[in-house]
C-alpha cells in the first residue's frame, strides 16, 4: 500500500484527531509535522511519511520506519517506552481499518467534488459507467467502480480522489450485513443511486447504505420500486426513472431494438431528448442510461452532450479501458501483446469506429511478444492486417514494432500515414505525435503491453484534449 495524499498534507495531530485515536510522542514538534504519504512498506518510506505497522506492533519494525524517516507510525498498541523512537509520533487506535475510514471521510471533505454513490442488487457497474461517460462530457470525473472491493479498499478509494476532480463516482458493494452501516457512515454523497432494492443479504440493505446522504442530498431509484418509495423519508429529495412508467421523472418512449444497440427517447417534465442511442440491448440498460441522464440534467449537462456520452460508452474487457475525451474515443489496451490479442484490439477499433459516422481509425501499436526468429515476419504480417482493416493512421512504439510499419507500407499504406518511435523510454514523443494528428471524432487505439508507457501517453493526451 502506498498512498499520496492528493488533497494536501495533514499533520500527525490532525490524523489522530480525525481517527479518534491517541497520539504519543516524546517530541514537541512531531505532532505538527506534515504528512504527505502513507505506506505499510519500510522500503517505500520517504520524507513526510506515515507508516502503518503490522498486526504484531513490532517495536523493531517501528524503529526501522523511524530510521528510514517516517514522521509518524500508526499501530494498535503503542510501545511501552518511546525512547528508541523519540522523534516519531505514534498513533494508537483500536482498529486500523476503522481508523482509516474515519480519517478518509474527514479528509475527503477537503475536496470540492460532488460524490455520486451507486448501490443495488444488480446493474451498479453498468449504471456507473453510463454516469461516468455522461458527466465526463463536461467535467473531470474520478471513478471507483467495478472493482473487487475489500473493507480496506473502501477507505483507500476516498484517499485517491484528485484535487481537481469535479465528481467522485463510487460503487458501494455489500459483502454482508455488517457492511450496511459501515458504508453508510463512510461516504458523504450528493446523489445516491439505488438500481434495485432486492438483496440476498437484507431487503433493506441497499437503502441503508444511503445513510451517508448529505443534507439536501438526493436518492434516485426506479419508479416501480414500491419498497423504496415507502422507505424513503417524505422530506428526502428523490428522483425516479422508468422504462415503462410515464409518471417517473424520466422515462423511455419510442424504444427501437437493433442487433447490438437500442434507440429511444428520454421524456420527462420539460425534458425531451430524442433518438438516444446505447450500444447494448435489454431494458435494464435503458434504465441505467436513464439514471445517467438524470444525473447529467441535475448538473446542467446539455441534452446533446448527454446523448453523446451515452452513445460513446462501450463495454470493455479486463485490461481494456474505453472512454471519450474532447470528442475523441480512446481504447487503451495494456493486456499481454500476443498476435491474437493485438488483432482483437484492431478489430475493436474498427467495430467502435463503425458506430460513429465519418470517424478516422488511428492506432498506436507496440512490440508484439517475442517469437524468436519469426518476430520480424510476425510484425510485418500485423502491418498488413492493419492495412486490410483500413486503419487511417498507424503509429508504432518500440524497435520490433517498427517492422509493423514496414509491413503496413509494403501492403500499401502511404508513408505519411505511418510514424514510428524507437525510444522506449520516451513515450511522450508518441504522445506528441498523436496530439498533432488527432481531431474530434477520431477513434484511437493505444495497444501497448508496457503499462507505464501507455499511462504516460494517456495522461498527456487527456491533458491536451480535456475541455
């Protein structure tokens, strides 16, 4: 675990106070020293670090942390004597996970973001992705959805919110009854979305999670959920959606189902968004889109941008992220680069481009996994495949990937449409080349198994094209 405190440094005393824990130290200055990093690994300790001790509360471990420069240590039992760590603050708490949850809740309030919390027996992840895609049309959104959460990760997610985030989107997953009150206390949310109230754990579980609604906060749910309608307090601000019930705040009309998509109108009091398209089938996906439209309207996202956000969301596989920034659809694939997986990435690029009229297909492709003497031939064949799929612009990254460009040229791609970067330690050069070429409406595939390089390129392009 290594966490940088993105919303500003905090003193050891402020840590202890927010955790409702005890603070011990022999140093007068230690309580006021500012901490910027949290870690549970001795080797990761640097300047201004809080170290999380292991369960055995070893004094030797705390001494090693202090020697490495830790300003503060948190544990469940402080040493009887602090003489061997006289310059280090020690925070003692009954339970480290619970203490971090209390701290995370307080610390997250430093941000200026709005929080959208999603819960329900099913449909949370898809709804969250739709909400993310709609809000991202106008705002900077940080999401914590579709993750295998643990009690520890729930608190850490709050500490990962960037200082410039406009929205924080969190999916609340319930593991057992003990989670209900805990999650409700953890998250201060402005809008709580309950996709369904039926739960194998407790029929009230998904509602009780929303105990964390801020004053003036809103809960959104399906109009057909009579249980929720009865449970929600009369003074609670609510929003309802429905595929079939015209009395809901937003409902769907004129639904048309195609092979891999649905088109419908979103209608409500003073609202009419015609010909909304999503690339999924099934009424449950329309419901998810309606929730996203409801959130978008609450935060002044124009109807046309709501339509764009819903249309631009595509499901993705493990290791693949699909999103839209500045009118450009990004497909970032950092899974292992085998010939089949690279071809699959190119096919995905083509499939998504078909959904957007007049879009250009642009690919940045890295080295394919080494296959000995066949490496050159394999890369050249990939270049020919890229030409076969009518990719408009090809960028390569890496020495072996240069042969993909060679293969593309031999298959007929113009020199001006092929660009290569041989410098593996300079991914920014690829980012700069892409930035000079990209324009609104393009669909871009970043297909690199080198995750750090892909992240650096993605970060550069986001900064360049975000509104």
